[in-house]
């Protein structure tokens, strides 16, 4: 009986973030594969990369399999099992956060600092970056190495042709997606090997780790600092999300073949967002992603996390900053060296086959600037505000609330007419009109037909005008010299 | 008044004004539309240091203050390419860039592209400078924008051959390897070819008439060599910032080319082009 590989998108429809993974999933016998976003920890040290891949697989473990292209054969000591909790720790530390402040009552002279830092982090889920495929070994496919790493059976395969690898998989009753063979070919031609994983049912302990599979961590030695996302897109039909937690000794890590763009930060947003921050941020991300052309990588957090550095590692702190224990779990090899600096970067990419033709390549930069995606709500002052300063405060509060409503309209396209009472005035209509007009100064030019291309349109007009002037000038000069 | 008009008519022929306008608009475009950080302070330091250094050197040497235009072009090139969080590094980069034009000379030409050497020295000497190869992204519209501006510039200075030779060689080699041999889709090749940093490099950095060979044939050979080296460095050694390093190392060979292929040196703003 042929085992069917199910599309990720067909199964992962829980809502929340679009599902993503760095490879393609192969399911045995039609099992329900349920996975969410993928999360990857990338540690770069010289020409070594330590990759830790989270695994939210929730089906039957005998159906689980994973395939990752790697640059060369790795040894047993380069493979480890990681602790799942590292992902939720890093996520909690670096997720976009909401902070709240309480305004002081200006009519009360002796006021205390009502400053409460409460942050609701954006739950990021991890997609399985690896696709799983496994089957028996046949001709044209060589088993370079075979390891048993606790509950995992690992094979390192090399293939001469993608058809050989495909046959190898097919012989084990895995129907690979039609597109996968095409994607495998460039990896094989580039001399990459394939890290193939499945679960050894005899050793698997379902009680440990709440039934989840433990993450795998591998060390690869390569000049290519990259993530092979193309394989993961082979059987998906839409967009996939991936969060990358990067560690470097030098500074911020950014993408070198796609733009790295910062998420909006520092915006004041209305107080009613508090219980809905998750869905709000999802909409902010969705809009920003579309506005930037759907082919960029987003920066959500970048900070110096060197343990010996005395500065604040977060502001505010949602989860604790990673320390030596977390460094060890993440695979940071320099954790014992007290003179080494450590910089942490969180990148969020929503990719699709159409918009991301290339695998993601990264570069370490000495950029030490701190950055975080942070949104602010301010609770109004309480009590008697009838004094002069109180009246001024109320007027400023009204203005601020209008700006807060504008914020959610411009950041996330939320319809602010649903919140007519928020500003306590009849100015809602003008607020709506203002924000609409800002985006439509010259509608026939700025028409938002294709998201990202919109930003180039005024430049096209300017360039066209310049070109025309230049050509006209050249033409006139030629005419003159002809005379 | 007549003198002013005469000066104006003379000045307007100087292609450097166009280059300043183009580079300035690239910078504005990047800040407004590509979400670059608007490091106004850093940009000011680049421009101020470059112009002051340029004026000082001109005062003590050639007394040709028209060279301030070249200084501005170098400053804008640094604003676009060199990233740093430290103002002193920006100052160092600009200073090295401009002073290299006067100190590192051979046979009446400066050896290194000033922005190029400014970037390299800043990266090597400090640990606070870098370039972002992905800062432009990749888009066909970048070809339109940077390409159109570049084309206008290069037609004016008659140096289109470098860019054409570079793109043809690099594009062909990359296509053969990526698409024909490895089997990637053509979109992958196109994504690499429409990278903004590559376009800026090809249209504005390897076309500086002062630092590329004088003779057309020499330029084409020089360009082809550059393209082949860049292809090897990026495809086999995965050096993502290879372009600026290769230009740096290949620049000292320009005088050699000028030795073998004799041709008059380029002069800004003369009537015979």
C-alpha cells in the first residue's frame, strides 16, 4: 500500500501562523500529520554551524521521518538530542511584546510610579524545518553513515541522482511529491548529503517530553551559512512560517540574499488590544509582510546576551535572557569562554515557493545595536481630573487615543469604526478619513495592486521623467549639431 | 551675469552632478521605501569628513576645487554601502577614501576606487564596520531604477563597456552553473542577478573612470577578469561580500593595464569625450 505524503497546508489549518517547515513531510499510510510553524536555532562559530531543529510532530511516532540536506557527512559526536524547552525559553525571551503603563493623575501632587511591566509574548510555534523521508537503501544511494542516537535512527545518505534517491524512498512506500525530485537535484549536484531520521520505536519513551519528539541538534562544518528552505516548499501549497534564533560572537545575524526588515516597534496602541495582542500582532505581521513584497526576512529581536556584560538583556523582560545553561542547550560552543561575546538575533520569515526562489543565506555582522518589537498600551489616569492640569491631560489623552486608533488601522488594517467609544468623541469619522487619505494621495499611482511593487511606482515615474529629459536633450543637441 | 551663465553651461556638462543626484535619490529611496535606518548623523559625518578632507587636500596640492564633486560622490557611496554604529569609524572611512586619491597614485591616476578602499580599510582596521549584501533585496524594478540611472551616467562618460562585459560574463557563468549544471530554476538565477548590491556595484563602482583602465580593450579584459573572480568567490567559496574585496585586490592591476594598453586618461567635464 502506498503511503501518501500529505500536504502540510492541508493538515495544518489550526489558524494562527501559517505553517512552515524547512523540508517536506512524508507521512506513512495517510497518517494525520499535524505540525505548526518551524523553529530553528542557528549558532555560527567560524566555519561551523550548529543547527537545532524543533519538532512539533503530534501524530503517531512511527509515521515520523525527517530529511535535511547537509554539506558533508557528519560524525556521531556531531549529533545530539536537545531539550525541547530551549525553544520555548528563547521564544519567551525574544517574542514581540506588549507593555503597559499607567498614567499618573496630574492632579495628585505626590504620585508614585505606577509602572507595571507586563508583557504578553507572541507565541511562536515551531515548524519542523526538516522534512522527513525514509525508506530502505537501494542502488545509487549510498549510506554514508548510520547512527542510533537514543530514540532516533539516523542515516546519512549520498545520492548520485535525485531519481535514485526518489526510488530509494519509493521502494519504502513513500510517495514523494512530484516537485521534490526537481528540488533534490541541485542539492545532490552541489555535493550535499542527506540527513534522514526516523524514530526507533523500541527506544522511544512516550511519557517523557509529553509525547513530543525531542529536537535534534547537528554540527556542520561549512562556509555556507544557510538554511535549505527550498526542500520544505516542495509539497506545500502556500506560505510557511519559520522563526530563526541565531547566536553569533560578532553581532547581529541578517539574511544576505533577501532583505532583512525590522518589524514596527514602539507604537502606542489602544488598551483594548491587551487580550487580543496575539491576533493583533499576527495582523501586523501579515500587513507588513504584504507591504514589503512578501520576499523579506523580518527582524523581531536583536540583543547582546553576553553573560558577563552587565547591561540589561531585555527591556522589558518577557522571559529570562539565555544564560550559560541555555547556551549549552542551544549548542553554543563558546559558552565556557568568558571573554567571548554573544549576540542573539530572532528572525521571522514567511516564505513561499513563488517569493523565495533561493535558499536563505545568512551573514554575521558586527552590528551590536539592540532591537525589539515592542508595543505599548497606556492606561489613563484615574481619580479626579478636574484641576487645570487634569483638563489639559484629558485633552492630550483624547489626542493620544486617536493616534492609538490610527496606529492599529495603519499597522494592522483593523477597522477602528468598531471602537467608537474609545476616544469618547465624534471624531472617529475624521480619524478614519485621515488614515484612508494618507494612503491614497495619488490613487492612480499608488494603487495597491501588488503589495510590494507599490513602493517602486513613484520611482518609476521619476526615472521615466529623467530618462525622457535626457533623451530629449540629446536629441535636441544632435539636431543642433546637424545644422 | 554672463560669466555665471557660461560657468553654468560648462558645469551642466559634468556628469558628476548626475551621479550625485542618482546616488542621493538611491539613498532617499532606501530610507523611504526599503526600511533602511535613517542614520542621519552617520551620513552627515561621511559627507562632512569627505568634503573637508577633499578641500584640504585640494588646497595643499592641485588647487582644483571642482574635485569636491568627486568627494561628494564618494561620501554618498559610503552612505549607501558602509554600515557602522560608530561615528569615528564613519569619519575614518571617509578620510581614508578621500586621502587615498592623493596618496596612492601612479602615473597621474589614483589606484583605488575611493569608496571601495574606504570600506575595506574600515572593515579591516575596526571591528565596527560592515556591508549588508541584502539591503536592496532583489527585484526587476531595481534593474529599471539603478539600471536606468547607471545607463544615463555611463553614456555620458562613455564607460558602458565595463558594465556590459561584467554582466555578460558573470551572468553567463552563473547561469551555466546554477541553471544548466545544478538544475535550479531560472528564477534562482534571476534572483541573484537582480540583487541591488550587485547592480549598484556593476553600474556605479566598477565604472569610475579614474580607477579603471583607460583603454576600452583593457577595460573589457579587466571587467571579464573581475566577473570570473567574483563568480568563483561567490559560487565556490561562498563569500557573500566578495565584490568589494575583489575590486580592491584587482585595482592595483589597473596601472599595469594602462601600461600595456596606452590611452589618454579620462578628464572630467571636457568637451572631447
